[in-house]
């Protein structure tokens, strides 16, 4: 930290530049966090140089051509990991970044939460077609009272809640304070995260008719998993994913004032360990999750029969936010990139300190992010 000191980083600015270059690998110093233990973990391995990838010709968002290594610096990337056939073939770290430290992955946390659900369902802990209220009775009277767990994970819940990342005084801003990610306001304090979620009213449509990207859905999904399996989210992630993968480092997840995990966006992990998770999907479950569950993630048929296939946008609260949500909508990626094509390409993971939502890790190294400070952290 040459431009600032640790004392300069606070709950008010930790997701903005330049502070994010430090805070994104030290989230637990800013927001209370629970440890996702790796157990003994795997022995450290030597770093793989970028090698011939360094000169790979790539295009920036403005069309400018440059070598990959220059692109990584220009795009404020922290870490790059390239895997092929389950093996790391190249790595790159920014001068300020420590590849051994967990890096916040923002909304990629949703993918890990979904994977955990698939594992728990396969082991008989979770029934996806059961009503949410069976697992979380506190949802009575809320939007979630008459919805199923499957609809929750598919984000086909009708809620009177706008995913507006630019909001500074409405429901989304209150949601951020409930997660513990923003300073609270004494004159209008936010409740804990679970209470906030259970206060969300139902929207004007029925569940299952419309796909809408809403981060509180995944936070509630994390609570459902805890109730279904009888353990805290961090422990479940450790016991069913991190330890079985022999992850190299502990991960973390932020928690609110009563210990509710931010399953929608609060996980931090190293690029190498996230690469192990990606390999599970590439290898059709790799014995960790049922192959049928992985196949369903890429299913055109199920998506065509759901409200998601009929919705071209994720229904967030501003044009800028909607564009971001389109990139994150899993249905669009599944429709455009079936498994066979994905298996023929190297897997690239990129971590960035750019202060943008789920820009922690991307599966396509070439994707540029807006330089605007959006704080779209959900």
C-alpha cells in the first residue's frame, strides 16, 4: 500500500479504488467473516509462468490490440489462472497481489452456493421441489412463502425488490447495510439479513413466470441449505467442497451481525482453489456432485421451459445494472455455450481489484469491465 495506509480503508470505501487493491484480499478485516476450512489442504506447488500466453494478442473494450500481459495490467487484473485438462498451465499476479491470499469473488459466490445445493440434494439433505417455507418458516407472509426451493435457485421468484446497484437511499441500499457491507444509518437502521429478506413482499407476477436476478434470493438459499443440512454455511462449504477438493487455502464468507452468510456475494477464495471448483464442472461432477446435476446446468430444454428463456434481461433496476446482470445470468451462458464446446477450451480465471460487482473472477480472460465505479457488489 503505497498510495494509502491501512487506516485509510473503511467500510465506506473498501469497494472503491485504490483501496480495493488491498481490501479485496483482506475482506475479513473490513466485514466479519467465517472461515471455510480447507483442512490439511494440498502442498504448495511452484508457480507456472505466463510463458507464451504473455504475447497473446487480445482486444480491449475500445478495440485496441495489445499483448495479454499488457491487457492484464490495463484492466486492473489481480490474478490470472489458466487450466487445461485439470492442470494449471499458466499464472499471472499483479505486483500488489498475493496469490496465496483469498480474493473476494462477489457473485461467483452464487455459483458455489448452487453447487453446494446440488451436492446436498444428491446426498438427500435437500429436496428442491419442496416449499421454501418448510425450511425457513420465517418466510411466512413474505414473497417466498409460496415459492419452491427450485424456483429460488432458478431466480424465478416474483419479488417487490429492485436490484439497483446505483441506489443510495432505497431498498437495495438498505439491503447492503443489512449484509454488513455498508455503514448503517442510526436514524434508519437496517435489520439483520434474514429479517430483511423475510420482509420482502411478493411482486405482481406468479413465481416461475419470469426470471429476475435478485441477490437476496441466493442469500436466502444459503439459509435454506443451513436449515436442510443442520450446519452453518461456512461449515457446509468446507465439509462438502473445500475439504473434498483438497483446496490449498482456507476460503472465507462474510456474515452479518447475527452470523448469516452472504451466500450471494461474500465468498473469498484463491484463484487456484476456484480453478479446482471449475474443474469439477468441466469433469461432469468429478465424483463430488451427481453428473445429472451438472448436465442440468447446461440443459437447453429445461431453460426453454422456464421463465428464464423468455426473459432477455435480468430485470435489474437501471440500464447500467441490467447490462451487468446480463453477463451474470447463467441461463444465457448455458444457452450459448453447451458443455462440449466448453470442454475443448482452456479454462481461464481472472481476479481483479477493479471496484465492480462480481468482477472478482471471470471465466473468460478477455472480458473488459467498465471503468466506472459502480459498487455493484451483489
